[in-house]
C-alpha cells in the first residue's frame, strides 16, 4: 500500500507541475522562454536555474515551462519557446529523418540512468522473449533504445520476439508494471529506484552496458541562435552556474528537486541526486561521440542516419563562449 501511495504521488506531481515556473524578472533583461520535457533527475539544472534566479546575474529573464503532453520539440518548432531542454537523442532522430533545422547546443549528461525492470519471476534478460515491454510514448527515446538493446545486445528481434507497448510519460510506465499490464518496462531515474524498492527485478542497466548517448541537454533552432546569439550565450552561462550549484550544494539542490519530484521519498531523492550530480558535466559541451552512437543506434530503422555527420548536429560554440566569459 505504501508503494502505491508513492506511485500515486509521483503521478500527481506530473499533472500538478504542468505549469510555468515563475519567470525570473529583471528590468531591462533579455528574455528567453524554455520548455523542459520530463520529471527525472537529469533536469535538475534547469529547475535550479529557475528557482534560484541564476539568470539575473547574466542579464537574462528566463521563463521555464513544463512541456506537458506536448513535446518541447514541437513547442520549439511552433515558436512557443526558443529553447528545449530534452533528450538530445530526439534531436538526432529529427536530423536523421531529414529535418536539419535544429542543433544541440549543450548536453548535461551522456549517460541515461535508464534500466529495464521486470516482474520478479523473469530471471534473466533472455527470458524477455514473448513478453510485453513498456516504453515511453511516440517520439520518446526509450522505445528506440529498447529495440537497439534487444537486437544488438540480446539477439532478440524487437518486432517478433517481444511486444513493445508505448505509454505516455515516465510516471505512467511504472504503474503499468505494478498492475501486471506489462511484463517489463524501461524506467528512468528516480522511477527505477522505486521499482527496485517494490521488488521488481533489474534485468539491464544501460549505464553498465556502456550506452552513451546525448541525454538531457539544450536544443534550439539554428535560426534562433543566429538571431539571438548573445541571449543563447547568457542561457548557457546561467546553466553552467546551475550545474555548479547542483554539483556543489547538495542541500539546496535537494530542496529544488523535492519540489519537482513530488512523491519521491527522501532516500530515493538522495540516490537520484547522487547519480545525476556526479554524471552531469561541469561544462555541458555536446559530445560528438555520443551523437555518433545515437546515429549508429538509429541506422537500422533509418538507414540515412549512416550518412549524417554528427558534427553537424552539435554546436559547441556557445558553451565555449560562456566558458570564456567565466575565465575573464
């Protein structure tokens, strides 16, 4: 019962927090509207930037909103926001499909904190044959990653040997496993920590498998950065400050995370902080290697991905400028 209450609380937070964060008002500042994609620990730097009003130092007025059921990428394309904090893997997917108007300008981390958890009676990953696996909704990177791992690591055909069912947000996936709707699920952090507490079996840890991809970071339209390069540098500088606070001030970071990750108990909150604070890059340079890995994963589904130069997708110049500004 206690675990069910925690799950309910976690679900509630996703709906309750689907509202804009308070804008960090500063007279005469440049404005930037940013949408973020999910309630997992990887998004802590943008929450910290908003809650601690770190933008003011850089002459920026930052408005941070949760994308909700609408992808931040779609909000970006529509012009509703200028920047999207989301999985860079999605940007790589768009690029591979031929839409080359976006770029990854920062990456918080290149490890995912994702695991596949199953019912306790499934003893090993090979036993996933014939089973139903839950993944994220359309456009979510988890379904692609599950297919890649099944095919390349386990020798299973993701179209014949298993059934992959798409659910919505991460908070929707764990209840499907709990209720027995699915046999296994790919879970982010902290939901995977809760799954462990509930007695489900961790079959695969993507980090232990050495899977590196552009996980949470900043994507924008190339046209946006051409129009507002100074605003973009200020945003990155703000995020670098947020990352520094995240990595060095555990107490303050936990207070911010607790506000956004409601329904997560203190123990799991601490574990989530420990995971992401150590894996978040001090300077959020996009990783060309991680982008190349993502393209390789996509190649079976989208053969044109083999022809994409990963350096076209990554723009390192804004982190470099922000870093230079800090050193002066």
